[in-house]
C-alpha cells in the first residue's frame, strides 16, 4: 500500500484502525460458529495476530473499551492431530500455520487439560479446540462457550468521486 493509498483508505464505521488493518470488537456474546459468520457477513475474518506487536496493540485497544465481555474469539485453532507436547501446535481456522510465538503464549484453563496434552490423552477433551483471548492471554475453549468477537479486514477504498 502506497502512502497516498494509505491516506485515502478508511475503516468502516465502528471499526478501529491499526497499521494496515481494520478491527471490529463486537461485544455480542456468541458461539464460535456465529463468530465466524459475523465476521464473514462484514467481509472480514476472525482476528489472527501475525506478530507480538500487533497483539499488544489489540490488547491495548481491548483495555480501552468499557464494554464486556472480557473474552473474545480469535481465529486460532488447537491442532489436536499434531499435539505431542505443550504448548500444542496451532493453525488458523483457514488452515494456515500459526507463528510459534502465538502457540507459546497459550495457557489452559484447567491443569488437568494441560497434563492430558502432555500425556497424549486428548480423547478426554474432544470439544476443546478453539482459542479465546483475555487481555492477551490465549486459552483453549469449548466450542459451546460464548465470547465477544474480534474481526479484521483491510481498509476500504472510497467510492469513486468521494476522495
């Protein structure tokens, strides 16, 4: 994106901009399937942090918001087929690899789950795979749980004649 293009692009109403992305922090508590659908309806995708700097900025934005919920869905998935150790390998919901730094920040709600991961006893927890974020800490979540949603998209170009 050129400097001139960056000046003429914008984020939709209600979205926040950071660098070359627009972010929507939806406080509606929904299940993960609804979170994906919500982002898709807005021509965006679930947020997947690409760097520690981007994550830190999003956490800062979350802390500046006054609304609840405190948990937000993001687009990282626990890849249970490859877990042999902790932290587990992860991928995005679009089946892209996730940076190792992100997997390294993962914490688990329950020590029993962490122990089961280390021991390769994953069958005990078949429904735990999507990741929720709380102030920059990622936690494995049951798909039936609810949370807010963070969507991301690229900034939009103005319609012709609106520059």
